């Protein structure tokens, strides 16, 4: 059974239809890459999956672990195991990183009917995760993302993912803005989280990331639809040829 | 032409009453003088510049009587949560049974006007006189004119008070007015922290017209923290006036959450040089609350610094007012002044009026001010929700963080966390999406 099953998904934003019939099946442990021209609806898809208000599903279904996702609020989806690493992580003034992580972690525990975690134990857990991503204690003491560099923000997203251990991670252009070393670091972090039960949907413009994180499937999203799917060689082909064949006229 | 009837001053009728009331002959003279001054300036109206955003019409047209009851049950869940010696005023009059001052050590003396003979009051007399020369403060004159008590705290030279003193002013009764009056006299090099909690007994509706005067001797250190949590249908108008001498430091913070109509006016006169003065505050308003913070900082001498940080959150049709004036005299070279005023509006109908004013007559100064008005961004809420935090908690966290930023200015750590818990409580009780 698929972990995520998207059927004929249509969605509008601000009255405009952006997603126009998406079909996508992601099995447990699979890594899917989504590529596509600017403005084609990739982030929209990620927001629709994460349950952002204002992104209205007008047709189709989204099943996650067999559950209908559309009726769940964003926080419920997160607690069910959907994680979105934002293309543009938001600065959260005044909310300390560590507190933020603990609140999120405990929210999930509560959702699952479990006991909240001991603060010291959690601190140790977060520190071990942060170390892998080369994030200092100091960054966890600061307000979430406030004054972080672009690359630091992206790393912070991956840290959150590593702490929250989702079943489905959607990474929206996590690679853009990262320097070469950071890209390696983040990829290692992501690879470390790969498991039989954890699936990923990786949105990217660059084939380079896919050298580090090897996808099982690559999809091209253009004009609100998946125009083509293939193996990782599709990414190489796109790198060489661009998106001309998916232009409005070609479609 | 028909003669217009002479408009009577609001509360004038109560003044004669007040004279025969609690303080005897000595007060009669004082009260007469205060009435004259009050009459000369008149009740602040829509044309009074310093009151243009806050209307006192409702108070002026209300029917009030003087409070005659001076005992009450302390509303423990309304006051600042602190365990320290307390001094309790009920309707402006010191209530010794409710106060517990045993723990206070000998370096702090407390005198209530009610307790002393007329001939001992000359010192108070001088204080009131000096107050009167300060001009345009009609409600302060009204306070003097209808006084039922005044409490003076004196901290002797060089003494360091380890425990803070909690002054609790309780309003109890319906349709009453009272005039709490505090005088704080801090000796040279002395150190003290005190708190004012202004609260009301449940369902009480009153007008509290409060005045606190402070004198900070050379190199003294004073923390002065105030919680305004008066009954929701009441009015709270207060003036704090601090005169600060060489090298002293004054840390003032006001948390306003109560009353329907409130004004927290703080006037700091930096008479000495090398003074460090902070006038900060936070406010949380919902329903039809009106919360005014008005500050005036006067740099009279060289090399003093002042800092002002105010932050507020307004929901529903609540309205906030911030007026902040900094006056730098020609002698006050090397003044360092900072003022920041931020508000977050949670509803389309909430409103903030903001008026910063810098008047600088010295050339070698550093003064800056700024103001922002914002709302809680959906993107931010979504970010927290996408991490599993429910919408209501997300809002509470974000708004809490916003307001904490101002509360963090409070220098006394215990009091800071008390104020923090007042804010958190407010958020729990008032913050739900409509
Ligand atoms: N609130 C909105 N109102 C109207 N149109 C919107 C709104 N938000 C996004 N869009 C439009 O939806 C389309 C898809 O945007 P989306 O962000 O999903 O693209 P993307 O594929 O992620 O692009 P990129 O590669 O640049 O990140 C764009 O044309 C965008 O202008
Ligand atoms: Mg995008």
C-alpha cells in the first residue's frame, strides 16, 4: 500500500487553479524527486499536503497511511507524520529554538496519547541531532531562524525534521542557498534519516542534490500536472535539455 | 443674551465632602489650594493636547461618591504573584490588618497620613506644595483635593532592601472614586524594589485616580513595577512622577491589563547627571478596553541615559495610546535617549495611536525613537502548525513571545517572571479566535 496516494488533485490559491489533476503514489521508504519550472506549482503542492489555509482543494483525494488528509488541520497532519521543510523558512521572533522543538515534539507525543518527554532527555536528543548537522548550541538558544543566514535556516529545517522523525518529509528546495559543504552536510543528514518506513518528496531545481540523495523516482511538474515520470536518469536529461518540451505550447 | 450656566467642575461636589472626612483641618487648607489650581486648569477636554487621544468624558459625566469602606478581601488571583511584604490600601486608605510589614527590616519606614497629628504633617505639606508647582496636572490636584490618606515610604540613606515591597491598591464598591497617594523617598545610595498592584474586588466599578511621587537620592537604585489589573468596568488614571538625582538608577515597568479606561502616565525628571532611567511597559487589551501610556522624560543635566520600550497587543475593539515625549535641556549634553513603541493588532477594529515627541536643545546628544504596528502573520502561525502545534497554542506562543520581549526589560528577575505569568494568564483567558 502507498504511504501517500494523491489522485486527481486540483487546488486553487487566491481563486486561481494552480494544481490541475495531480496523480502521485509514494510507497514506504521511497524517495521521489519533483522538478519543474518556476511557478509550476511545486510549493503549492507542498502547502496543499501540509494543510496551509488558503490552499483549497477543489477536486481529488489525498490519502496518507490510508487516512484522508484533506479534512485534517495542519497541526494534525504534522502529528500524523507529514513534515514540510519550507522553501523559505520563517523567522519566529522571541521563540527560542529549543523551546520550539520541545513544543512541537510534545505536541506529537500528546497527539499520540503518550507522555511528554523529560526536558533533560530531550536536550540530549536534540544535541545529538544538531551535531550531525554541525549546528551549535548557540543556534538552538536563539529565536528560531531570526538572523540566521539562508543556509542556516535550511539546516534548521533539516534539524527539525531529524527531531520530529516524520513518515513523509517534503523538502521544498532545501538545497537552494546552500554552499557546497552545507549541501553535503544536509544531504548526509537526510540520508541518515532514510529508512524503510520514511518516504521523501524532494522538490529541487538541481540535479546535483540528487547525486547525494538518490531518488527512486523523478517527476516533472509543469502547468499544475505531472507531465512525465521516470528514474533518476530523467533528472540528468532535464539538466541537459531544460523544460522546453513541457512549455505551454508543447503541452 | 442669556447667561450660560457656569459649568461645574467634575467632582467638585465631592471635594467639600472629602475635607470633612478623614484627614481633618490640615487637609482642608491643602484641599482648598488644590481645588483652586484644579479649577484654574479645568478638567481635561478634547482640546487638551495631552488628552487628545483619551477622553475623560465618561468619567466626568458619571455619578460617583467618595469611598467610605476601607476593608476588603485581597483578590489574590488578580495581584502580581509574589511572596514578599505587602502594604494594602483599600479605596486609597492604608489597611494595616491586610498588610504584613513584619518582615520589613528597619531601613524602610512607612507613614500613613491618617496616623499622624496635624503638626507632624508639615513634611507632607512641603511635598504637596512642590508637586503643585509642576503645572498642568489637573487630576493630580483633584487627587490632593479629595485625599483620604497618603502613604509615605522612606528608605534611609545607604540601606539596601533585600525584599521587594508589594503595595496593593484595591478598589472595592460601586460608583465610588478614590485617590491613592504614595510618596516614596529614597535616600542617598539606598536600594529598593517595589511593586504596585492595582486591582478591584469582583464586580466593583470605580474611578481610581492614583498618584505616586518618587524622590531618588544620589546613587540610589530603584525598581518600580506596576500591574494595572483593575476591574474590567472601572477607570484607572495614574500619574507617576519621579525626580532623580545624580548617578541614580530608576527602572520603571507597567503592565496594563485591566480597567475599561486606563492611563498610565509616567513623568521622570532627570535632575542629576549620570542617571540611568528606564520607563518601560506592556499592555494587553481586549473587548472595548482603552489603554493609554503617556510618558515624559526630562533630561536636565549632562550625561544621563533614558530608555523606553513599550509593547502592546490589542484585540477586538480595544484601543491603545502611546505618547512619549523626551525633552533635553541645553545643559543636558551627552544625553542618550532611546524610545521604541510597538503594537500588534489582532483585529481589524483594534486601534493604536502613537505620538512620539523629541524636543532637544542640546547639540551633543544621541536620541532615537521608533514605532511599529503589525499583526500576527498567517505565515508565522502556519509555520508553527506545520510542526504539530495547534493554532491556538501557536497564537499564544507567538503573542506571548512578542510581549515577553518588553517584559524582559524588567531588571528584577523574580518580578520579571511574575509579570510574565500575568501575561500568560491573560493570554489563556482572553485569546481565542472569534
Ligand atoms: N496567493 C496566491 N494568489 C494567486 N496566485 C498564487 C498565490 N500563491 C501562489 N500563486 C501562484 O501559483 C503559481 C505556483 O506557485 P508555486 O510557488 O507553487 O511555484 P513553484 O513551482 O514552487 O515555483 P518555484 O520553483 O519558483 O519555487 C505561481 O504562478 C504563483 O504566482
Ligand atoms: Mg517553490
